[in-house]
C-alpha cells in the first residue's frame, strides 16, 4: 500500500470543485500539495483550508490550456517544492454546444485543458521520475454525451492514453491510475450548469470522488468508476459493456435517462447567461 504522508502531490484545477476537495483530502494525509489553477484568489482560499488542517500548500497560478508554458511551470514548481512524487491531472472544462457551432478556439481550449495538458505534464514529470500519475476522466469518456462531444472526446482520449501508458510502464516504478466519476452533485462543473441531474443516471459527491482518488493512489488501482453507490457503479459498468456490443441500445438508454435533454437545457442556460452578461455590460 502506497503511503501518501510526506509526499509532494501536484494537483491541477486545484482552486475549486474536485481539485479543492482533493487538496483537503491530501492535507489530511499529511502530503505537501502543489495546487495549480488559473485563479490566484481561489488558490489562496484553498490554501487557508489546507493550512487549517495542518497541511503544507504551495499555490501557483497557471492557465493549463497554454500547453507551451508547462515546461516553465515545472521549473517553477521544482524551485519552490522540489521533485513531484504524485501528479493528479484534474483540470477540466466543458462547453455545451451542437458540434457544428463550436469555434476552433473552443475546441482547442477543451482539448488542451482536458487532454494535452495532462499528457505534457506527465511527459515532463516522467523524465524526472514521478512515481504515480492519476488521471481524472469521466463517464462521458466511456459513452459520448450529446451536445458535449468535445468534452467526451477529450475524456475518451484520456482514458485510452492512460490505458496504453499503464501497459507501457508495466514493470517500472511508475504507477498509473484512472478515476471516472459520473455526475457530481452540489458543486463543480455539473452544478455550474444550473440544470438538475437525471435521477436514473445516479450522482456522487466531490467528497466521495476525492476519497476514491486517494484510495486509487494508496491501493494502486488501475481504474475506478465513481457513482452513487456500489450497485449503481456495477450497473454502470454493465451498461458500458453491453453498449460496446449494441451501440444503439446505449443511445436509447441515454435518451431514456434524459441525458440528451439535459445537455440541450444546458446549452439554453449558457446562452441565457451570456445574454445577461451582454445586457449588463451595455447598461453599466
């Protein structure tokens, strides 16, 4: 069993949502956390919570979509924290749209943040003998989510790359774990949309997902699916297995569960939010 105490852990997307919960869970394990995110203010809020638990924290603002700047980020981390023992690739963004309505810059932003940044950070840290890589994917990478196709593609890429890399590094001291959460209630990207989650899909919490990630590190688990409860997790795995044989059956189940309508509603909410911002700017 891997001991986290005393290890230095790099967490991307650490300022809110799952990243913040991971930082707190790692603080309880007496790790040194290097938190990376775009927002300096939000990083400072997480720092206060980590330090209140007696944890060690180093916050570094960085836009993960700027993949070309990641070598400089690693140098800065090494100057402030030394070597990284564990990397948790958690940073991620979603943009809900019909596929033809995405701009090239939106596609690049999602793929850079969710997939290419994880690949580049891992590549750089493998050169420095990082011991454990954890990739936070999504059930949307197991079965594509309509009107969220770029996010699904990025998470599917993360899943397949993790699988290939785990095999490539078999027999070495480097471990690879993959965590695939379903819908997360309360906070984070799912809650940001303001649309209720379909009851039949099951939901988990940020705290449960953070605990599952810690367990994946300690037990060196290859892949973990996180959903509402053990029974829901087993049903989720069965659905994905059946969908591999009967893809259209999986499509039907997703429509029945309300996932297609859910994401259509999210597009409407995004458009309304943008319209309100535009109106506010014009009147102020």
